[in-house]
């Protein structure tokens, strides 16, 4: 797929020229040891989404991205999928989600941070100010674009809840503060004041994103319980993140492994790989493949840019591709760039990474809630 001594690929189709160039550009940087491209790799600012970058001593904010800690969570509901068979019930659930899960900032008087986040200081006064403002009002909110809440059916016709969200505006603010706002791929020495500050702030953002998803899950389960008297099996809850960097050992070498749109897939490690809002998603276990830096894709990956999708995908096409899945048709126009056809085929992605993950559960979408 790509001829470069430091680039490894797990792809199911030829890579576009721009993607190959981007991967080679980051692989050519000093201190970069390995770049691994996942099956969902696609072009993005600075470093491709779906790329894993391992370095010896440096950190690259661009190789993590702006939405620090963005990831997935899932929990099984104590309800059969047939509960959502009737349009009236689906409409009530969509209305409940709109009431309980804001897609943008909350009103200031309704917002607060958990003590675990509030009591830990960020590295700069400017970031502390953002934490007290942006971080507070966006905690427990979903976001827009490709973020979503989805109710899914498993093989036993039981419902699962899946959530995709991240660290919202505060994560973006942290990332920009540490160099992601620049168009240049600027390295930070991990063992330097700047590098240590980035790692402290990153860890806070990872916790923020994880706790925010848990808050969303609790809100959804509470609302669902009011509508159906069905709760959740909280012992099944798990969470995985796909925008982070951490120090890991691979082939006896300690490396800073940056994942931007890729999940950790160590042996037996649980993960969540979503499709599109009209295609299956998968729970997986990692196989611990050292060649991929124990990583796998974080989803299907975009086949079209948002601009291209809006140009090519009509409302009729969106409706046809979403057949059998409940969603709010009032925002259909704004969701055309999130249509299933804008994404790669998730089955092909999963086949391409059979050496990286083992599927433990297939889930089919029943109802999707997205911000317009």
C-alpha cells in the first residue's frame, strides 16, 4: 500500500495519494519510530485520523488531535429491542434524549464539574479559566458532527446503549494551547516543562471525556427508565478512548504511542468500533498485535469529506440508507454529511483488521440521536 520503512498499513483499499503523503511526512520526522495506518485512515489536519504514531522522546499534539479523550462507551439495557418497534415509543425516546442530553453548552446555572475534575489544576491560568467556563457548561453534553447516542440490538434482541463523545471545547482549548493550533507539526520533548505540562493537561482531558460519557449514559438510562421502567446492567458498562498518547513498551522498546482515531487493542482489551448511523457496530477484544502497536481502527472512517457528502447525498438517499433506524427527520437536512454512504464499509474495515481484534458482539442500530 505504501513503500516506507517506518509505515505499516492495515487497509482494505488503495490509499489516496494525499493520505500516503501525509503518512510518509510524519514518518520522516526526527524521533518518529513507527507509523501504523488503520483500515479507517483518512486525511485530516496535521496527521491523518486512523494513524498511530510512535516516538522515542517527543510528543506531537497533532498526532492526538483536538478532541482529547474522544471515545466510546456502552452499556446493556434491561429491555428488548421490540420496545422500540412502535413509532410513538421511538418518538418519546428521541424527545427524552433531546431534553436530557444537550448537544451544545448547558445554561450556566445548570452546569457544574465533578470534584475529581474541579479539584485538579491545569497547567496555565488561561486553561483554568476555560475549565471554569467552557469546561463547566459543556460537561455531559454530546457535541455535534459525528458524535451520537445510539440504541442498538444485539444477537439476543436486547438493547444496548452506545455513546460517542469527547472532551468538548475544553479539550480543544488544551490542544491548541500546546501547539495544535499551529499548522506546523511541532515536537515537544516529553521530559521538558512543556511536555510534562501537556501530559498533565491531557490526563485531565481524558478523565473529563470519560466522566462526561458516563454522565450522558446515566442521564439516558434515567430517562429511559421513566419511559419504560427498564434500567441498565451497569456491570456491562465499559469505555474506550481513541485520541490519546501514552508511554508503552513494544518489542522491548519504550515509546510514546499517539493514537488519533485509533483504539488500544492489547491482548484481551475490550473496545468499541462503531459503523455509521445506519450500519452495524462491534464490541471487540484486542489481539495484542505488536506490528500495529497494539492498536485498531476506531470506526468505519469517512469515505467522503463533509463537503463532498453534502454535494452527493440527497435527503432521499439519506432516508433510504436509514431505512429501519429511527432518527429525528426534522434535522435530516443537517445530517446528510453523516449519512451511512459518507462512511467506509464497516464490514471491510473489520475484515482488514482481523489480525488486530476479535469480534465479541455485533450490534445493529435501532435509534440514533445526533445534534444538527
